[in-house]
């Protein structure tokens, strides 16, 4: 990847709806060059897709929670099958340490939270935190350069 690819990735993360024409102008490249680079980045898996960001509160899900699941009492496969089918769950992350999974969910209120926790209890121990805000909600991510990845040997 060169600097043009990095600039394209950054621009698209800031505005995924940016057209090839807009990218072409901002990158000072022809539309066919931009289209080819975009296709190559998608084929390499560097750009995984484009989607609309919908804030949970905009669709009535005003209660955002993080649930820690530990002391897993079933197989990983069994739990992961169940959690992947749970519509209120936004994210689920497998982790090392005393917590097996971190689950982020967006709910309408405490009644839905109670139902979700009741579904999780047979799978292990839960600990729930209500999220009050997100100081870092979404950030542009770029590859680590070799100079950043290699520690200074002085």
C-alpha cells in the first residue's frame, strides 16, 4: 500500500458514501485509477465493506450496556451460536483473562435488559455495566507503518 491507498482508506472511513468522482478529485487521480485501487483494496480484504452507521438511540434503543460473561458453563460453539442469533447484541468479543466474552447490547429499557440477562445466566456468570457515553466512538484506522511497528533499538 502506498500513500494514495492510505489516503483513500482514510477518506472512505470518514465518508463511506463518497463517490468515485469525489475520491478522484480529492486524490488527484483519474476515476479509472481510483476504481481499480478501490477494487484491489476490497479484494485484499483491506476494505471489508460499506454500511450505514445507525446510532442506537436514533431507533429507540436508549439503553446501551456492556455485559461481561465469565465462568462459561457450555461449549464455546454453543454460546457463540446463541449470541450470534440475539438481535439486541451489537458486538460480542472473545477475550483472555477472567472474562470469556464482552457483550455490547442496545436495548429499549430495563425490561429488555432483564430478558437478555436471563438468557445469558445458563451460559455463565454475568456482570453488567450501563454505558453512559462514548468518548471514542469511531476512529479512522490505518496500517501500522514499519517504523512504528519496529521498536527503536538504541
